[in-house]
């Protein structure tokens, strides 16, 4: 009996031990499950973070190129605008300069066309021709070519002129190795004399010459002077020197743009004031190819008669005295001449 009790007790102990072991195992399993759950949650959290990061990176990667491209485009637009601004600024400067220049031109034109300060001159036609060969300017001591004999030759072999007709003057060069070229001064038949009748208008006298330079193999210069003389005083243009000279031989230089070209047409004009302007002097002006050059020149001494003349060397001269303006008009438009 005692054995049975002992056996039963042992069995109970064994069962208790087994139950404890099972409980212990269950506890361990529960802990592992818990740990696994925690790991799973943590893993899920990491995965979510990773997914979020990947999503952010993807969004950033998608956004950055667009943003960078927009920035580059903005920079390009700004650069183009800067270039346009610089271009427009330069254009404005040029326009301002052009505007100022045109404004000055308009103001000068307005000044000239102001009827209170300036008037147009009436052209006075004087039939004229080449007439007098100055004996001071002669070919040689024999004075072979002169006023009475304008188509002769120089017996010394020097250069000389011939007055071919009323308007044309030829120049014959000197003989090679024998003589030298000479200057000749030629005057017209009729002077520019102030009208005697009473006049309220300015009176304009004018003539032109075409000058053809003679080209030679030798070093011979071309020379041309055109002007007016009065009382042994001379007001003239020296084409070769690009200057004017007055009665006192004072020089008035032309601007740097002046150049004497072959076959240029030079003109010389004289304007008398109206009769009632007793104390006002006439003035002289010069033209080149139809355009006024330099400024008007006022004689230093009062005179009512001026004689046109030229000095020539190694050039051919064709004059226009206005004898036939219908068929041979002046290059300069005398009808539009404005005086102050």
C-alpha cells in the first residue's frame, strides 16, 4: 500500500514537472512571439521609413531637374533681357545723338528761313565772257599771249593759255626741257555792279567754272584761284590750298572735308543789300559742285563794283556766266539762295 501511495506521489510530481516545463515552454514561445511581433513592427517601421525616404528621394529627384531647368531658363531670360537693355540703351544714345544733330539742322534751317531775319536774293543776269589777260601774269618778257592776242604761243617755250571762246580757256604746257609753266590771271568783260535803281530786295550776281586738271608725266602742279577783285583788292578761293584769302591776304581755312577733285565745278557769288540798307556791305560766297563752302566773306571796304577773275596753271577752264541758263543752268540753284 505504501508502495502505491509512493508511486502515485511520484506520478503527481512527474505531472507537475511536465506541466511546469510546458508552461515554461509556452512562456518562452509567448516571449518569442512578442519579440517577433516587436521585430516585425520595427521592421515594418523601418520599411515604411525606407519607403518614405525612397518616395522623398524620388520626388526630389523628379523636382530637382525641373527646378534646375527652370533656374537655367530664368538665367537665360535674364541674360537676354540684359542684352536687350544694353542694346536699347545704345539705340537710345544713338537716337539722342541723331535727334540732337537733326534738331540743330532744323534750328539752323528755321533760323535761315525766318522771314524776319533773312530773305531770298534776286538773281541779276549779266551777259559776260572772258576778256582781259593780266599783263602782270605773262608767259615771258615778250608777253606773247595777251588781251589783244589771246590765241598766240609763247616763243620762249613756256606754258601759256589760250582764250578759245567766250567761256573756254585752254592751257598749253611748256616744252619739255625748255621752258616752265606760268600762272595766268584772266578777268571777265563786265563787272558785277550794284543796281542803280532803287530796290527793296537783295541782288545776287554769280558765275561758275568747271576745272579739268591736265595730267602730265612730269611733276607739274595744277593751280586754280577763283574770286572777285575791287580797287586792286582781291577776295578769292585757293582750291589747291583749301582756303580763302581776303584783301589783306588773311587766310581763312576750309574744314578738313574740303578736297579739290578733277572736273569740280566752283562758283563765286556776290550779294548786294537793298538800297535802303545804306550802311550794310555786300558779301561774297563760294560754292563747290552746287554746295556753299565755308562762310560768307564781307569786304573790308565799301564798293559797288566787283570784277570776277581766275588764276590758272595746268588746267582747262569752262565757264558758265548764265548766258543761257535754260539750256545750261548753274549747278548751284541761285533761286534758292537765302541771305541774312
